[in-house]
């Protein structure tokens, strides 16, 4: 994925916040929202772009986006660093001076900011992010109604976001389910479903919604997801499904998920995590004998390095496979 607009600089700033030892120029990770209008114009002048509020509006009138405006005003194509600096300054001015002309890059920049707050747990309430998601859904629907391919439209928005938009939607909807906001979670799944490129994860969320009200339908959905995962391998999603089914799934579905995941494991760490989940499953069922048998497999491997590759002929791997095969839980 090639990031567009301001997304590349937002990603750089996020990475720098996590790792301050990164080599970056201060202007690349600066918070331009904290600068005054006067300072923005002053810095543009130092770059050779003479500008004031009146002149900015004149140039912006003939530009569709902040990116177009930067291309129009920056004439030295060989100085890409200067062009990037000018772009960030012009982008911030556009955001302030033209609030009614919200381009895709401006919208995604605001969405990135909200996602960052969500990831940090800074929200007192998430009314603002719900408004943004409603607006995003409306924009996507309008573009699709005009004949655009839904998945390509959504991909375009992903290209303008520093965060992985599908991952955020998944995490946010999962949180709504955890908080028992099932109706809103269902509305989000319905609203974004046709735009999502990889639907398996979101089908998993939909199955969770059915688990409490329609367990039989949920089991059918889980089964279908697992069958699809035989063809479209996704070990991370299989782990997520097994973790969920530990406390919520019927035995046949849980065992099917475990068997499929066993075939995908590559390292000792992955194997021990799965064995621990199986032990937890039996503990939740109050099946002490089965839990102890599975825990013994973990105890016997306590000295193994977690980074060690998993041998397909490993004795423990065969043991848990046989245990699952004949389990009547």
C-alpha cells in the first residue's frame, strides 16, 4: 500500500512517538496544529512561497485539494524536501481556512487523529468518532451509487490513512460487542460490509453477534468461516476464533478450529499458546482430568525455547492432536 496525502507524515510521527531514537527531521514530525497562522505564513515565506490569508484563498479557489495547491505553488521540482515542508504548511492552512472544503486527505487526517485517541484510550465518550464513521459511510455510499467499485473506493480511503482502517473498524466494532452495544455493532457491520476487502474477520464479528441470540445460526456461521479458512489461510484469525470459542463455542466448532490451527503452527510459542487455550477450555467446562492432561503437555515443554521452530513430528504436537481427535467435551 502506498500512503498518500499527509498519511505518510502521520505514520512517521506515530512511529517516532513509539521510538524517539528514529532519525527524523523536526519538521517531519511536528504538530502543525499548534502553530499560529502567522507562523505558518512565516515559514512558507522562508521557503520562498510568499503568502497571506487573502492570497491563500485566491490560489485555493483554483485548486481541488491541498495536494493540488502545493503542486501549483512549488516550482522547484528538484527540491522535494522543500516541497514536502511547504505541503505540510499549506495542508494546515487549508484545514483552518476552508473547513467546508473537506477533501479526502483532510477527512482522513481528522480520522487518523481520532483513531490515535482511540488507541490511547483518550476518549471520554466516542460521539465524535461515531459521527466520523457515519460521515465515512455516507461518502462511501455516495461514491458507490455513482458507479464506483465499493472495494476500490474503500481502498482509496485506506491509502490516505496512516492507521490501518480495516483493523481499526474491526477493533472498534469488537469493542462495541464487548460493551454489549450489539445494535450499533450490527449497524456498522451492515454499513461497511460491501466495502471491506477481507470480509472473513468481519464475518467473525457477525457470528459473535449471533452467539447470544441465535446460537444455532452462530454455529453455522463459525463453521462456514472455518471452511473458508481452509482455502484462505489466516493463522491470526484462527487464533482469534479459538480464543473466542474457549468461552462461547460448542465443542465440535471449538475442536474444528483447534485442529485447523494445529496444522498452521510454526513455532514453539504458537504451540504453547494453543495448548494453554485448550487447557483453559477444559477448565471453563470444569473438566479437571482433561485440563490436567493438557497442562502436562505444557509442563513437559517448559525448557523449550519459544522461538524454536515446531517440528511436525513433535511428540507433543501428536499428543494434543490425538487428544483433540478423541475428545468428547
